């Protein structure tokens, strides 16, 4: 019987096949080698309904709900994997109450990744069981962003109520520091309702993890479950009226022979937000009545007034970032006295320090008290007087209180001496250019 042709040189053919396979294997391992890569995944907890029925809740220990999956696969496969391709499951059906842990299983959407190619650390979820507790918390709205120009947020109210119940492990409830609803008002000018997710932070300011949030039950004060931790926030906006002057009406009468010569405030005007009706009721100015007493006074009165209560009476508010404190200055002068504002720029300087710069305080004007020596009331302007400072004794750098020499027309005298702060600075010399 004749041998088949394909059997000729069978040994050589087998050797060639093995060599070819070896070359293929070498090429694959060189161009597409196996590698191991980690992925961080949050554990999904399933079948914990029986705990609810028993009035128990669980608490994850040592953050073991955040695991790392180590996957070994060919480079061409692993480079296309993402953490979202994996699901790590802790099934309460497998809960070992003796050691307080649940073994973890891993599922992957890519069928080419087999179980033997996956290693998860830690391999189990550590938990502690506690009795379920419930506690009341205040829900505060935290504003982010800025409304449209010319508008201010009037109110931010949670539709479900400003208090909620939170149920969960007692150890978790004890570390709750703040329960808030962050709401963006960026660019808004009209009233609206927005939906936002409740945020819980611990007493150190750290936000609760997804696992911690999932272990809690949020309810309204009426007992309705707050689905997915989302609530509705009603936003109201008011237009801003800019440059509202402050009108001060003092209480009482100055001492005999004295009168109120001027009333000033700092700031002079305010930007106030309110409904159209509230702004109309307020009028053209914000009145501060009977909060500053001048009864029997013979000298200037200065007081700081908190206008919060006044704003509340009008049902308006200041533009955000404005201090509600107003400084009121009621100038009281003797009959016949007057105050003249003299421009600092008109000061004559005697013996200007050589090589120095001068900075005056005040920088704009000197307030000079003048009294008539006759029976008539003082009536004088800055143009009718001269003022000078002699710096002969002030030639070195430093800050000095320097007397101001005032020359007045006949029939007038100063109420009190006048001084000015002078800061004398060395002039910085620039270095000559060198080649």
C-alpha cells in the first residue's frame, strides 16, 4: 500500500508548525502583551430589605465600599476598559454576621474578561449593624452665583419645608454637621422654582460619601420620603434701587446758643432691593428717625447705627455685601460759628524738604472752624483766607502732625487750632544705565 503524499517528511512539517506557532506567540507577546491595570469602583449593596424589616441599618466600616479592581488582560483589551465597565456587588444574602462582612463579587460588561483575571481588594465589605434612629435637622439653602445685574435674591424657601427627618445609623446621625441645599442663582432676575439635591457634611466639613448618603432615609416633617434626596426651592428676586440717600432726623435740641450746622452719613447713599410696592412705600430716601440724640449737646455727635431693623420695617434689604452699619455725624456749632472747607491743594508750603515727596491727610480739604468776632453770624469762604504749613523743622522722612497757619479777614477768628498730617517720603533714585 502506498504512503499518502501528505505523510512525506511529517517530522519536518511538525517542526515547521511548532516554529510558526512560536513565532506567532512571540509576536503577540511583543506587540500585544498582557498587563495588569487597577480600576477604582464603588460597591453596590443589594438585598438589604430584611434589615429594614428588622428595624436595623448598616454602617460601612473603614471605607471598604471603595475598592480597587486589578484586571489582567491583553493590552488591546485592557486599554478600552473603564471603571464603569465593572460592577462590584455586596449581596446581603451572603452576609456573615459572625465576622461582620459580605464577600464581594465582580461583574464585567466585557465578556473577554473572565473571573480568574480579576482580583478585588479588599475582597469583602465590612459592616456593622445598628438600630435605626431618626432625627430632625434644619435644611438651609446655600446660594451660589450672582443674579442678573440690578437684581437681588429676596428669598430662597424649600417647598418641602425648612426642616427634615433623617433616619439611619445612630453613629452616622451623630456626625452630621450641616444639611444644605446648594442652589445657583447665576443670571436670574425673575421668580422661579429649581430642583436641587440635599448635601450633608460632617462636623469636620467633609461631604458624606455616596455610600453614606445611600444608607440614610430623608423625609419631610409630614413623613413623605424625599426621593433621591431632591427638593424644590422657590426663588424670589427683587429689583435694586441704586443711590438711595440717607435722611437723618435727630432727636432733641442742642444746648442754648448751639445749633445743628450739618448732618452727614457714611456711606452717603445705599443700594436697596425690594418689591416695587415696598420701594414705593419707602419713598425717595431711607429715614433714620430719633436714633441719634442731640439733646443738650454743645459739640459734634457721631454714632454708628445698625439699620437692619429699619430695613425690616420697610420690608426691603441691602444689596448683597453691604454692611448694615451707617455712621451718622451731626455737627453742632455755636451760633455765629461756621465751618469752611479749604482745599489742601491751595496750601502754601514753606521750606519744602529737598529730595522728598509729601503726602497730606486729609488729602482733599481741611475743615476750618471760623467764628465772627462781631455780633453777626460768620459768613466767609475759602477764597477769603490763606493757609500755609512751615516744614522747616520737618525735613527728615516720617509722619508728622504739623500746625496750619490760617490768615483770616478782619472780624474773624479760629474756633480751634488747625493741624494736618504730613507723611514725608524719600524719593527713590533710579540707577543710571550701564553699558
